[in-house]
């Protein structure tokens, strides 16, 4: 039965609708009417007539989903009335599978593999990764994966093997699974539910997991509702988004029918979407449905109603609603008034927020479940007096000190443009005024705030104060400081941090030891790392082999092989056995095949299982040593788990490409694609970087498609662009520039500078391509940088092209870039070298000659170009060193820049004789 279900699912996913009748014209109202809209109440129903129109529109609506991301509607300023819309909806009797995009069988297979990857969940560290491998060629890949899904036990128990070593490993793995289950199971299942809903449709996803024995709860429904909202936001227009709105409504109906309460976690994102796109009529209809389904939500939905009116700038309706709750201390009106106040604060309407803050009963407000948000808003508007009154009210009611301390931080941290020191000062002021005991939760937030503000020393001072007043501080409190030290490269703060831990005798955990040793290794303080390692061994609560591996890896990064060998000797003295990670480092850094064989034999003799990192280390070691045959043999090992076979093959591709065997790497890439696998991004970039022969542009485009991660794609695309410049593919280069700009305009400027630097480096200089790319950059709306123009002008000097140099000279002016001394010297050299002596002399009069270096360069030009026979100038003014570094110019191709040395008459004479 299960196999039939999966086969049916895959067939339907791969099927696409062929024909669909024309969609009816929709009347969409997105802006408010000039007249007062009717009040929304539970009496407003989702009428059968409105749903009938929606269903009729859905029948004629193609279900192919758009992929473009629309921009949310701006604030409305001009009203435009329109009748209530009739919508494209999925009819209740239609198959939910009809939402498929019509992917082919390959996409269906990829979908099945992705389901398997999510169900597998987190494994051992050596088996982590999201890539799936292709099954053996003798089996049908699709059937193998389907059987794995159907036979998988979702909540399997531990089944230790007979051997003691394997038993200990299984026990450790089971402990890890139990530890991470609480934090990952819900997230993994939500991800799986969202993916299935995206491919199959919401109702089919519910049916699928229902047959798997998974009870569909409110979390699963919320995940599917978010899928519908994401698809609606991806649509290019509201007419296309309405069918996804209706699917979300169908899910709300199912929640209600199954007896679940529709809470704000469910309807909140839905109403916010309607607010974002300003669908007034639909908001009224669906908010009435939610109020009817959950009468307790009446006051909270008022928050979203006010947000909608503020977004639509309907001031008349806003004031009318405010007047309706003027007697807000009545029980019926208090919750609505509080929601209005929060909506005003969220919309930065300070006056309205203060008005409701004064109207509401302070006693009730101090007990509100939104009190934390209220204090944050008061901090944003700098309403210290109101915050002080509320704190007095709360302390008089003997609220918990921890809660009050947290609220004082909420206020202080949200004051605009406040420094971290001032946040602590405001926090301490209220702590002393109300005599509050130190709160671990509040101090934890202060430490995180200081670290996010790059105030690590201040965070250490706060931690010191807390440790003095509370000896049982959890070590997790210091994790933000550890992370900030690493991210901001303030590694020296690690010493002070560890001293604090030692002074107050905090109980460190395995992860803390690893992080502190890693920080010491990065700052090359290996003795400090050994001291922490000694403390870790004394604690007896950590597996020290991991800590030894961190120190060994640090020695290898510094090319200190003797230090790495000392780590091995110390491990043996301490009775610590190496693991697969240890041998991976050793094999990767071997300088001979004999040592590779030696460590491989030791690994097998110790009974250590080969991991993907060990296989990758073997591949890279053999490739670096030139034994490509042995590197290829590694991937043929039958013991490699199919789960990470694709990663191992990708490592082989990258190693071959990096060591001069690009053609072999491309052949293996073709094999991976033919078997239905995917190439890792790092390997794809390595292939792109080392593929430089003519006629490989299509192949590079194919490799570029393998890059899904944004940063890796940008890196690969810039390398393909450089290939196009090298081989004069102007159209492709312009197209890649356009794609880069669409992804990240700011990063594109760096790539443009690299391109013009490459044109300057080329022999011979291709000025035609340079000028064409300059036009393309301007047509794309990019600003031409001084660095790019400097490279182009220097290229004109090399080509002795005064006409192009004059065009670039005027380009400085049109780009609002004033001519500086270096620019003038380059232009003078271009004119002088091309025989335009009169124009060069005219320009020379405008160049300041106070700097002796400038005078030396000018004299060098005159000496070099005094005869027509000289073809190679002795002094070419290229871009400044800073610009060359920014454009990643190769060191051996750098131009002779303006000399920064003291020029005396004797040295000048020698320089002239050398030029002659």
C-alpha cells in the first residue's frame, strides 16, 4: 500500500495541467473607500455567495504557480472604491495535486530524495550533510529510495551490536539522538510538511502524513498555512495570489472542524499578509470568520484592524474606532483599547500611543501579557516618566524581581541611538531605585546586547558583576562572549574570559572547552590551549580526543608538522586513542605515499570506521602527491555510505581540478549528473576556476547551475565573467553582469573593478571589449567607479590609444569624479606616448609639480618618449596600490606605480641613465 501511495504521488507530481479555460476578470479592491467602511463584527460572515464566486474563478484558473517575488504595496494615499472581489479558488472537490508545477521525472526523483534526507535527520558528526548519494548502478535509484522511505522507522529504538566498541558507539549515538530530539524533531517535521505541501498541495500533504500515522496537529496546520502565504507573496499580482489565500482558508476550516482552537499563531500571519497587500474587503470577511471561530480573539484581531487602517491612511475610521473605546476601563473595551495602543506603537504614532497609555488603567496594564512590548515601545519613544510609573506599580504589587529587571532592560535597550554603556547605566539606575535583586535572565540579555554592539570588554564586566553576586551562574551565559570574540576577531579577549571562568570556578561543558581551545589556537597561543586541555582532562566530563584534534589542526594550519607530531605523542602518553578525525588530519598533511599507507593501516588496525572526511583526506593527499589513479580508486570503495558518496565524488572532482586534471574532473562531473547526483558547490567553483581553455563557455554555464548557495553562486559567476573577458565573449559577459546586479548590486561593483583590471592586464589589451563593458555598466544603472576608469585609462597607455583615453577622460567628469594628480599623469602619458605632444604639453601646465615624485615621473616620461622608436615605457602610472589590492591584481603583473621613495639628484641621475 505504501509503495503504491508513493508511486501515485510521484506520478501526479510529474503531471502538468495541459489546458485551462480563460480566467475571469477580477475586481480587486486594494485601497480604502472615501466613505466610512462598515464596522466589522462577528455577524459579518463568509457568505456562500462570495465563496461560490471564488470557486467559479478557481475552476478557470491555471494552477501553475508564479515564482517572482512581488514588492509589498506602499502606503496608500489616493482612495479608489471597488466592489468585493470574486476570486480564483481551488474548488473543494478538486484534487490538491493539481498545484504541481509540472516537473519532469527527474524533479520527482529529487523530491523523493529530499524527503529521505529530512527523515534521516541529524546523524554522527562525520555523517552530517544534506547531500544524498546515488544508489548503485545495478539497482533502480527510484525504487531503492522509495523502499528506504517506506521501511524507515521514524522512532526507532536502540539496537546495540554484539561488539563492545560498537555497543558504546550505539549508546553514544542514542544519547545524542535523545538530546537533540526535543529541539530538532518539530523543526524537521515542519520542514518536511512544508516541502510536501509545496510539491503536492496542502490537502495531499495532510493525507500523506495521515497515512504515515502522524497525527496532524496545530503545528502542522500552521506550517501548511505558511506555505500558502509564501506562495501568495511569490505571486506577481493579487489575482494570482487569491487561490493560495483560499487554500489557507480551507486549512482554517479544517482546524475548526477537527476541534482545534484558531489562535493568533495561526491567524496572525494570515491577517498580516492581508494588511501588507491592503485587501480591505477580504480582511473584513476573514477576520469575521476568525472571531466567529474563536470569540476570545475579538480583542486581539482589533490590533490587525487598526494596522490595516493606519496602512490605508483612513484617519476618519481610525478616530471613529478610538472614540468607540474611550471608556476603555470597561472589561469589554479594555482588550480592544490595548490592541489599538500596540498598533499605534508599531506604526510609530507616538501621540496616539501616549493617549491610550494615559487612558488605560495602570494596574491592569502592569499585568498585561504584552507588558514587555509596551516597555519596548516606551523606550523607542523615550517615555521614561510613564515607564517609571509602571515600574512603581509593579513593584508595589510585589512582582518578581526577575520580571521587573527584564522590563527595565526592554526599555533601556530600545532607546534610539543609545550606547551600550548608557543601557547599563539606565538599567542600574532602576535596579538601585527599586532595590531589585540581580536577575540572571536580565544580565544574560545585557551581555548579548553588549556583544552585538561589539563591546566585549563591557560584556565581561557585566559577567564579572553577576558572578560575584550569584555563584551558580550557568556557563551558557558566557556563550555570546565566546561567539563575539570569534566573529569580531578579538581573540585576545579569550584570555580574560577564561580567567573569569577559572576565578569563579564555573562548571565548563564540553562545547565550552572546545570553543576556548579553538580561540587559543587561532591566536597561536598553543601553550594556553594545552593549559585549557589539562583543565578539561581534570574535569573528567569531556572526550579529550576532540580537543587534541583542534590543537593538531592548528599546528597543521601553521605548517608546523613537528608540533602536530608532538600532539600525537602527548595523546599516546595520556592514553587517548586517536579517532577518524585525527587520522584525517594526518593523512591530509602527509608528504609521501608511504606515510599515507602507514596512517591508513593504523586506522584499520585500531578498528576505526572510515568516515567521509577520511575518504576526502585520502583523495586530496593522493592528488597532491600526483597519484591520481589512487585518488580515483578511493571512490570505488564499497564501504562508502551511499548517504555521502556524492560528497566524496565531489571532493575528487575538486582535487583533480585543483591539481591540473580539469578534463578528468569534468568527466567525473558528467558521471555524477548522469547518475542523478549533484556536485558540491566547492567542487563546482574549483572546476570553474581552473577551466580556462577556449570553447568551454557552455560547460561553465552548466557548472554555474550547480551553485545554489548565494555566496558560492556569486563567486562562481564572477569567475565565469572573467573567463568571458579572457576569451572575448562580450554578450555573455554583459548577461552575467546583469545577473550579478540582480543578486547583489553592492558586490557587483567589486566584480566590475576586477573585470577592468583584467582588461588592463591582458596582452594585447582588448580596448574594444573594455569600452563595450563600460557602456554596459552604465546601461545597467551602475555607477562607474574611479578604480574602473583608472584601469581603463592605464590600458589606453599600454595600447597608446589617445582617442580612447580622451573618451575615458571625459567619463571622469560625467561620473562626477574630479581629475586628480595620478589621473592627469596617466592622461599625460597616454598623450605623450601616442605622439600628441602639443596636447600633452597643454595638460602638463595643469599638473601640480610641488611633489618631487611627480617631477621625477614627468622627467621619466620625457626621457622615455623622446624618440619614436621606444615602445616600452619605463614608468607607467597604473592604479594605486590600494585599488590594485581591492581588485585582486596578481603581484607579478602589477604596474610600476608612483615611487614612494626620497629622490636625490644622485639617484635621479642613475635613474636617467638606466632609462637611456
